[in-house]
């Protein structure tokens, strides 16, 4: 069973006047089949955690460890992490001009699966996955994320999640900017993947709204670069009613 | 230049779309002038002429020279270049029905497609010894392409090539430039009524070569001209692909690919002159740039004259900047003297292959080098497919891969 273990993770970014520490000792274990919601106010470091786990070069790990089934994730390059089973659904997916969605998906699936998927079954697999996410077939011939609406970008991210079948899925504010219909479609996609029991999900969100569709096993409140409180689904209800005020007050502002 | 003849009401009906500049390490300055005083003609420093003496020596401020590093033209622009040194090696491979002659400049076919539009083209016209004329007889449909291999051996050459395709004939011509040379050469394509000509001109020079020239197509009534200009090599390449229509119903598709490396200057200056009604033109040029002082220039001028009612035209230039230090200047211009057209538009954009794109692709398991290849191949794919000659397509893809390898090294 795949397990992602984050221990005492410290991460900095380059800023004016030298490096600035954003993550200040994160401890978290995500097992295959589990869903962890990470909630927190703006600037608490939630997205930094997501991008650090994926290996974005902007972030420098200054301390701590991240392992996936005992393998040192921090030693891996970005593409190696993806091939090892870490998937990051991005808050702001990047436009890649000149690369069609179909070419991108196939190249990516080939890299992650270690061999090119058989063409006939692949075409069917992509077509069905797109249908489930209400993605128009014409998307396959469009350039990756180019001219996509906010909702289209997010559905495209979840399409990749369904096709790449990672062991650890990190969803960085996948709910932001979605209307209710799009939120439902995206959440259903995430739930289909969760129901396989083969993915550990790290659901990063500012709002409790998405938790009505995706029920977490664990909820963590993120503040000031670390987990301030952990609990079950009931913690989300508390945040819904009381907000983050109790966690930001007195903390170092960022 | 014809006076504007249309009322504003007519002009508003013309479906005109503007360009969308987006830039990074680049300039894009598009213009659409509607029924205005023509700028295409007035911005030239001299009217077209076959005589080099009619053009002042350019100094670099002139509109048609402002992007070109004159000091690297090896004297082609100021009269100091003289023919000499090792000859160009030219091999022509053509099907039996095709004829090839060497003729004097007094031959009526020479210069038929139009006068020279800049001093270097006029210098070439004034200095060549014999013009080469290749003729495809009328109604001949060639089974195989005509292949013209031009290999530079270090010398300086002025040349003139005419390719005449008779009425209703169909031909494909591949002109392949390799080696090292200083070459000023004009090429004319004469398409008879209903003729179909596809030309692929590959500039795969050594990185020391200098190549300038005017490529003019004279498109007959209902004729179809397709050109694919591929520029990879050279220290300086400056081409003026031009299209003139001789009658209604003509079509021109002008495609271009360039891959501009360290220190290279590659300039393509297109002009489509819509003077006949119901003609169509479609221009799509794409370039990738990498390395310090790589400089690509694309000028796309389209003029729709008052008589050219029913015109349908679109021009597009896309650039992909792969590294810092490269520069793109992209200038689409559209001049419209009649509102009675089907459509007219242009678009120009320059984008960067950025760290964020690389991260996104890598975050999906794709290794860095493959990600770069994916982007560049995807960028060029639709144009490579236009060539329609498998051997040339394969060579281009291999060349693109090699250029990318060089950038990684």
C-alpha cells in the first residue's frame, strides 16, 4: 500500500531581501485509500506544500523528509516524482501552445505507465473519460489549456488524474473558480478515482464547499506554514461556522 | 496607387480582424489600413526597378532595411560584392517532359514576374550572367518533383531562375540550398491559367552563408501556387517571397518555417498583391528561436487593391522563443482599398517556452528533453504536413531534432 510520509518539512522561496521560509515543519502521512483535506487561510502555505511535493524549482527544501513507500521523493526530479505516482492537479494549469491535448495525454500516459498504451483501447479510454467529465470531444485537438475557461482547465486536470491513476493525488484548490455544476462534475471525477481505493488524496482548499461532494477522512487546518490542528470531518464544520480567525490570530503574518 | 473608391458603409461590412500582439523579447506591430494612402508602396525607398543604380545604397534606417544587419551582407547591398570564388554547384533533376535552358536577360520570360524591389535584388538582376529557365509544358502533370540542388562552395554568386508552368500543368519543385556561399538570387514562378505549382525552398546553409533574394510568383487565372519556405541555416538569410495575380480565381498558400539559432539572422518579407478579383491568399509562417542574438524578422504585407473584389486573405506569424537572448520582429500589414471582400485578417504572436510549461509537462511524467521536443514538434507539425513530400518532411523533422539536441548540449 502506497504511503506518502512528510516529516518536519521546511521550505523557503527566494524573496527580496533573501530566502523566506514558508513551510515551517509539516508532518503528514497520507495512505492509499485515504482522503485528507488541508484547509487554511490565504498565505498559510497550502499551495507551497503542493508545489514542493511535486518538485517545483521555485521552492527550496531546507529541512525534513518526504518519502513515498520509503523512497526519497526530494531526491527525485519533477518527472520522476510523477512516474513514481505523485500527481498534482494545479490551481492554475499552464497553457502549452503547439501541443494538442490528445498528444499530451498520450505522451504523459506513456511516460507514467512505462509503455505506450495500445492505441485502440487508449482512444476508447480517453473518449469515455472525457464523456464522464462532460468534456467535448473537440478538446482532444485543442492545444493544452490554450483558451480553456477556468472550469475547462480544472476538468482537464481531473481527466489527467483519471487517466494517469497516481497513487498520491494532490489537488491544489481544484474547487476555486468553479460554479456549482462544474464543481459537481469535478468532484464526481475525483470520487471515481477515490472509489478505486488505489489513491491517497490530499485535497487542498480554502473553502468547505467542496467537502460536501468529497468527504474527507481527515481534516487538517494549515496556518503559518504548518498543520495547526487535525481532526475528522467535524473539524470542517467548525471551520465553516467559525472561519480561520482562531488560527491566524497571533500567528506571524505572511 | 488607386484612390479609395468605397464608402465607409462598404468598409464596415468588410470582415476584418486585427492582430493580437503579445510579446516577450520581441516586437509585434501590426497595422490594418483601410482605404488609406498606400504605405506598402510609399515606404519603399525607391520604386521597383531592374537597375541597381536606381536604388540608393541603404544605410539601415530605411523601412525595408531597418531590421537587417547590413555589415553582414558581405557587400551585396553597396556594390562591393563581386562575383567570384568557387562556383555554386547546381544539380537539376527533372522528369523528361521538363526543359531547361540558359538564356540572356533580354529573354521575355526573364523579369516577367516583376521588377526588383530592393537594392540587393536589383544587384542580382544587374549582375547575373545567364538566367536559368525551367519549363513545364502546358497540361503536363509531373509524376515526380523537379529537384534543384544548390550547393555553395565558398564563392559569391548572382543568379536568376525562372520556373514556368504552362496552363493546366501540375508540378512540384524542391530547391535545396546547402554549403557556404554569398548568394543574391531572384526566382520567378510563372503559373499559366489553371496551373498548379508547389515549391519547397529549403535554406539549409552552413552557418557562414549569406543569401538574399526575391521570389515572385505570377499566378495565372484560376491557378494555384503553394510555397513552403524552410530556413534553418545561414549567417544571414533575407528572402522576399511575393505573389502577383494575373487574373481572377488565383490561389496562393505561403507557408514558412524557420529555426533561428545563435547569432543567425533570418528575415522573411512577404508581399501579396491582390490586384485581381476573387483571389485567395493564406500565409502562415512559424519560427522557433534559440541562443544569443538569434534574430528572426517576419514582414507580412497584404494589399487588396480597389479592383480586387471578392478577395479572401489571412496571414499568420507565430514565434516560439526557446531561450533568452533571442529576438523576433513581426510586422503584419494589411491594406484594403475595397470593402467588397470575403475576408481579410492577420495575426501575429510570439510566445516563450517557459519554465512553467516545462514544469507542467514534467509534472505529468514527461522528461525535460522530451517535453521540449513535444512543444517544438507540435508547434511546427501543421506546417511540416503541408509539404507533402515524405523525404523532405522526414529531413525537416530530423533537422528540428538536431537543432534541439544542439540546444541541450
